[in-house]
């Protein structure tokens, strides 16, 4: 019987339906959170190596803690029936020994399984923290336990050859300026650490063959467009280098998002194959902060040519695809989807969506209450994935540029002082970059870092009053932060700030003018009462106060 078992196992490993030639990891002793690539040479039978119903290679992972996970691999080159090369891109998230095996399937049936490949993971390099996950309503958290808050902006695409803006076409078509190689380093230098990006017909169009309206892509008949794949490879590596995390909005790909898309089985299989490739190729990266299924799914629902798509069909699709995405992402990236302004009943309760999200225009003032309302109702973190003074791109923003700038600024602070893990993300990135608004992120990031350092990721909302100014306040550890905003065209010459939270003993008061990025000279106080009298703030001005106890 033992001989028969060994013989059967050997036949499985070397059967004519599939055979492994070699498996080579880039390192057998990688550091924790370090990308580790596997090159696998094998023989398999298929017509299209990107369709898992024809052929699929999976890495079966046993973690040091004993968990079992699955990582999809992707085809690189080779012919059916001859030697082909496949790759796995892996990031270890635990110290110790990983045991990995590769499983080859054809037509849904396993035809071969490899020998075990063992990785002995060493301590992480300095500064490496791993991949982001949901922690609570206020923060995300890295694998190593370090809390994170995103200071974010939409930079959803690079310049198009033919932009559709009525008033800013010439600006938007500056190809040497509105590209990720220029915008991401500029954003990161000014403190930004989180962006939202689209995959669509003109940005990272991995499954589109032609007609990109973008000079960065080349026509191809291949199933996945090589120029788009290469550009997304470059982008993810650039974001990693800069410490910028990405909400990657994947969309429907190069097919209509009509009712049949959400109900048809061939459409579902196509989408799952696309998801599989995205996770296999880019899921390893800490730069992937979140997967986002759709941009403004309610607009897709209502603009369907055959009439409004029933909400329950879209919710069922998100449930199915969310469950599938969770099953093939061993790194456990958070998952979200977004609405414009119309809720779909049941969507906020889909168990495989970790974070809920909507977009707010012409109503920035409601951002704090919107975040709290949705979190109280559905028990999940909430993000404002887009916001702005105006959404209508047929208008000339220069006619109300000051209003655009004011909303850009206050939306960030409304988010930072609200229970959301990523600040609200402004739209119109070209317009604001051209108005030199990028440096404004520096103050938001500095306060965010101070909050995290003071409280170790703990936040407590406390009541503050500074009439007639708007006031928001949080306590992080023993330190209190206050945001003040003069939402009027009149100067406030005298206002008294009081905070309903005490500090025992002496403390230091610091004040930041975020528009100038200037800190006022620190003042010591020992009254125990948190207050500042006789404040003066210019029209539409802002101040951030920090009250720090001398003994934490």
C-alpha cells in the first residue's frame, strides 16, 4: 500500500496534464514584509493562460502560525504543451517558517502539486511595517501594529490626449506635469500619504486593446495589455518607494457595466479572472491601501440604458465578488466600493466590504455628521472618497476660486477631527496643483502625525466652544487638539476657546496657522483649565491648537 501511495503521488506530480520543472524563490530567507518572487517553470495545456477555467496556478501557503492561505500566480510566457514560465509575488507577514506548495489545475481539476518550498522569514528591515488593515473608525493599522491615518487626495488619472474640460483643457493636457512621476513625489514631499486612483479606459487599462485617449499606452491584441500592465507595475513600485498608499478603484474593465454585467455568468467569470490577475500581480505590495470595486455605483445603477438596475442585483454582485476577492487575497487588504449620493439598500451591510464610502460635493459642511451617521448605523469605518466645492466641470472654477480653495482646506480638517481613517479626498487635482495647494498638506500631515504619536492611535472626541468660530476637538492620550475655523467674510477680533476636558498640572499651548504653515511661540500654562481667551482670526482663517501636558 505504501508503494502504491508513493507511485500515485509521483504520477500526480509528473502527469501528462501538468508537470513542474523548477521552482525558484528570489530568497529562501527573506526579511519580514519583503517582496519575494517565485519563478515557476512547468508544462500545462491551455488556450488562454489568463482564464482560470482553463488553467490556474496557485501558491498554497502554510503560515508560521499555522494558517492556510492561497495566492494566485500569473502566466508570463510560454506555449501550451511546452515549457511556460509563471510567477508568484509574495510578501511574508509573519516571522518564522512558511511552507509553500504550488497547485496546477486544468479545466477546474487539479493535475499536479509541487514539492514543498520553505521560507525562513527574518526580522524586518528598519522602517518596514507591512500591509495596511482596518483597525477602527479612526485608523488603519500596519502588520506590525503601527497605526496609520491617510492624508489623502484623488489623483485618479494621468493627463489625457484629448481632455473634456471646457475651461481647463490646456492645463489638463500638460503631459509632462500631470503624470504620476511628477505628481506623486510632489504630493509625498508635502506630506500626502494616500491617494485614490482609477483603472479605466484611459488609466491603467489592462484589459483594453486600443483607443486609450492616453499617449502612455500602446495598442495590443494580447489579453492583458502589456503597456498598461507595465505602467501599473511602475506606479505601484513608485508609490512604495514614496510611502504613498493607494485606493485602487478597479471598475468593470473594458466592458459595459450594464444589468447583464451584474447578472450574467460569463461576465462574472471574466471579472473574477481580472480580479485574480490584479491580486496576483499587485496584491503583494504595501502600496495597495484598499481595493475599490466601483466609482459611484449609484450612477452606474441609474444610467443603465435599459432602466435602473435593481439595487438587490448590485448588492448580490458585491457580495459574491467581495467573498471571492477575500478568498484570493492572502494579504487581507481592506475592500470598499463607493456611491455618489444615493444609497443602495443593503450595500453598506455587505460583510465583505470593510469600509463604506460616499462622495460629497457642494455640501462640505456635512462631512463630519455624515461620517458619524453612517458609522453609527452600519458599524464600519466611513470614508469620503471625493469632495469639493463644485462637481460640474462645465463651469469655470476661476469664477469662484476662493470658494474652491476654502473647501479644499476645511474638508481635510473636518476629516482629521472626525472618526475616519483617511481624510476626505479632494477632486480636481490638476486645478489645485496649479493653484499651489499641494503645500497645504504639510500642516495636515504634521498634526496627524502628532495625534498618532500622542495617543498611539487612540482618539477621543471632546467638546470645544469658540463662538462665533467653528470648533472641533479630539484628545489623543493626554494631549488635546482643537481645530478652529472662521466660516465668514468678517474678521473675528475676539473669541474665547474653552474645551470640556481638563489637564492635570502644567501644559504647553501651541498654535499652527496652516495656511502659512507657521507655529506661534509656545506658551506654558498651569491652570488645569483648557482655554484660550481673546482669539482673533481673519476671514475664512483657521487655527490648530495643541495642548500638551508636561508630564504624559
